[in-house]
């Protein structure tokens, strides 16, 4: 485990794995989109708009998955002070915000024909909006604190505080009986969704997860390189500083 | 224990002296309550209906306004470092500072609420309902806000960032605070249900937030 956590080894490993992951993500997403638009049937009530589900639901799952990844990385930052965990936290925040945004937008587009409104202040919608705001706050925190180590620890604390929202999102549809439908895939007693719709959804979810993993790994790689560059430019500036200074002994 | 009591007294004294600005929160609260009728019109029935919500939002914003002073001035003059080096654990120091901060910023709001409620055409039960819900809920706002204040303490212009970080977490307090206040003036929900949840939020944040805030303060150096 420690071996994989070495940034240099991590860079080498991900460089070898990433092309395969990208290929898998592309294939799965392609298959998923084909199933979404060509194989899956239209709903007897919702008609063609049900196809929004195949984007909306995976994005919603990933918005929470990204936060979970961020939480585990935050533990890595606070407990082991590992630079890779810092980079993983920082990389997951914009991705999570992006997936949450997709989830909110597709949900809104789906809500207009189905519920007759773009937005309702329903418990599920509101808690996902709060998740989006937390992501934005975390990104703002990362951008404001200049020093990466400090920023990582501050963001880790805020991430751990924000975890309370995740169970609220998950169970909001069970605790409060509101407009958003309750869980129909991950629930006790098996999925309440027909296999012809479940399979495209699962393929899309797998494809979106692979996409997330690829983007996340690439963002971590970029962050590692950015930090090395930062360090090198400091060293270069220091060297230049010393080079320019007149030697003290010469005058004495 | 004596050190913590001394710290509590110090905080109260500092906030009452020049540069403390303890009363500023109430003045800001009054101004917010005053400008709202200008924005939505002086219809007394409408004001009475949304009065509890106005008072809660005003309380939320004026609590937020005072929060940047919670650790900032101590950080600037170095006394925060001394507190960190003292025998008292940082979590308790944060707890005491928050309690003192609430006593000078939150408590005056609660006391002023019945008066300001009259300006919003609230009556009898509604008035006391809002005051009680604010008394039970504003400690949660202070403690949740302390996390944001601790995270942004070393930033030169952290005020806006702190608002962005803190406000999403105050949503539950606002929900149950307003629903308790509205329940007091009649409604389908009994007053006690949201009120007890509000008390639970305050006590829970009082128990947990000092750990997060103390960790944030330690990570700042």
C-alpha cells in the first residue's frame, strides 16, 4: 500500500493504467448511450423524457461518490498527512461540483415536463443544492489559501463537517414524503425498476464512474506535477537570489 | 477551570470596551428588520405572516457579521498562540470563547426580538415563539460559525469566504427555527416538535463544533 502511495510510483502506475481506463470509460459510455437512446423503451407514462434518467441518476450517484472519495482523502490528510491524499481531495472537489451541477440541471429539465415546474423546494432537491454549495465553498477555500498544506488541512476539516449532508440526501426521500420519488434501485427488496431500463442505467452508471476515476486520476497527476513545479520554481528563485547577492567575505 | 472562567470574563470585558463592537450586532439586526418592510411593502398581514422568517434571517446575518471577530483579533495580537500554549485544551478554549461570544452577540438579539417583532406586527404567542426559538437556535449558529471563523482566521479577507462556508450548514437550524416560530403562532405542527429538534441542533453543535474549530485553528499555524 505504501508503495502505491509514493507520488513517483503513483505517476508511473497511472500513466500505464490511464489509457486502458479511458478506453473502458469510452466503450462503456458509448454502449450506455446507445442503450439509452436505442434499446431502452420509452416509459408508458413519461414517454421519451424518461431517457433523462440515464444521465440524471448516474450524475446524482457520482455527486455523492465524489464526496465520499473526498471524505476518505480528508481522513488521509488529517491522519497520515499524505500529499497524495491532499491532491486527491483537491482534485475531487471540482469534479463533484460538476456532477452535482449536471444532476441539478438534468433534474430541472426533467421536472419541467413531469412536475410542471423547473424547481421545487423539496427535501431531496434542497439537500443536493446544499451539497453543491458545500462543493463551491470547498473550491473557494482551496483557491483562497495559498499554501497547499494549510489549504489541504482546512479543506479536510470542512469536508468532514459536511459529511452530515450525505445521509440527509440519501434518506431525504424516505424521511420527508415529497415530490421527488423514493429510491428505486438501491433499496431493500431489490430494484423496483424493469430490467429493460435497469441495464442501461447500470451501464451508464459504470461508464460515468469510470469517467470520474479517469478525470480524478488525471487531476491528481496534474496536481502532483503542479506542486513539483511550484517547489522547483521556489528553488530556482532561491538560487537566483543567492547568485545575485554580493559575496559578504569579499569586502571584508 | 479557573483559567476558563477568567477567559470568559476577559471576552466579555473586551467586547464591551473600545473596538469590541458588541452592540453592533443588535443595531445591524434592527436595520435589517427596518429595511425589509421597505422591500416588501408595509402590508401588516403579510409582515405578520413572514415576520418570524424575517427575524430569523436577520438574526442569522447579524450573527454571521460578528463571527469574524471571534478569533481574528486574538490571532492578530498573538493571544491566540498563548491560549494554544496554555494548559487548557484548545477545544475548551473554543467552547468558552463561543459561549462568551454568544452572550454578547446572540443573547442581545433574543432580548431585542420581542421589541422588533412588534414592528413586524407579531402578536402574543408568535412574539414569544420567535424569541424562544432564537434563544434555542442562535447558539447553534455561533458554534457552526466558529468552524468557519477558525478556518478563515489567517486569511486577510476571509469575511465573504466565511459566509460561503458557513451558510450552507445553517440551513437545518433555519428550517427548524422558522418552523418552531411559525408553529407558536398557530399551525398544524405542535410547537414542541421543531423546538426540541432545534435544542438538539444547538447541543449537538456545541458538543462537536469545538473539535472541528480547534483542529482548524491548530492547522492554521
